[in-house]
């Protein structure tokens, strides 16, 4: 993958702010890197732009569980009870708050992400009654770039999308506009990334209870009848 400096230089050439062989002044490069990081943060909101999910296994014996990062979203969770994996239902904060006795202990069945910043936590219900292996599949934000000569930790197919879409973002700052060719390049390259990241979702042979309607909860659910 390329460095931030090379992506920025190409973007500025695409909007004809730089000529071939020229390099951006320090202040221009710093401003462009700020725009690049803002674009990466914005892209993190789309699962079709983030190239992969992170799977992490933690040993847990209490709730909440403090994570090492703030994930954009928890997309899957399960605990191992010593013999098999038990799928957890991901619930909303409103659902979790509706539980009247949050101290009940046992084998966890539900998980709630609190979305705290800058570090997130997972609340489990019931509270673990012994140590369990908790596995999370999470969707993390794209890494921010610290220095101009840092390698951008994304697959090679992102290079064109980064340069062309950064050019689109930088153009108004220089009082110019991108050409139709650059605009098409930006759209095509980003669509290619989305297409590569669009993977078919396997159907699990389990019953996952809904957390969005009152009819999705089982007889033993702590949320049954709260409406």
C-alpha cells in the first residue's frame, strides 16, 4: 500500500494543484492529511468500505467487559460454556435498560454495546457466573494516519479510491472542481471496493430473537412483556 504523502500528492495532481514532479508544501500536506483522515472516519460508517471484521476472544467473569477499542458495531457474539459455543443476542441499550434485575448471574444470553467514546464496553446478561470465553465479531473504524510517510494499512485496491475521492474533497478548498474523468474515477473505484467487500451472509442454523419488535422474545426473555 502507498504512504499518505503519495496519496495526497496524487490527489493534488488530479485537481491540477500540483504539476508532475512537484510536492506539496508542509502546510498544504498537513491540511490534506486532515481531509484524508476525515474521509477515512466517514468511510468507517459503511460496512462495505471497511475491508474486514475483527474477531477477538476474551476471558470474562464479570459485566461490563471493557474493550481495547470502540468498535463501530458489534455484529456477532458468543460464549463458550466449556463444551460448546452459545450464541448471544445483541440487544439495544433501551432493551438492556428495561431489565429490572441486571445482577442476575448465569450463562450469558444477551450482549449490549454501550458505544462509549473513546473505549467501548460490552454488558452481558445474565452476568457471568463463572469465567467464560467471550468471542466478539466487531466492525472497527479504519485506522487514522499519524504521519505523512506512514503506510496506509489498507489493501492495494483502495489506492485509486483514496486518491480520487480525496481529490474530490480537496477541490473546494482550492477553489476548483474535479473533472468529469476524476469524478467518474472516484465513483468507480469506490464502487469496486464496495463490490469486493460485499460477501454473501451464511444462514446460521439457530433461532435469533429479534430486538426490534415485541414479538421476538422467548418465554424466558427478560424483555418479554416490557411493552
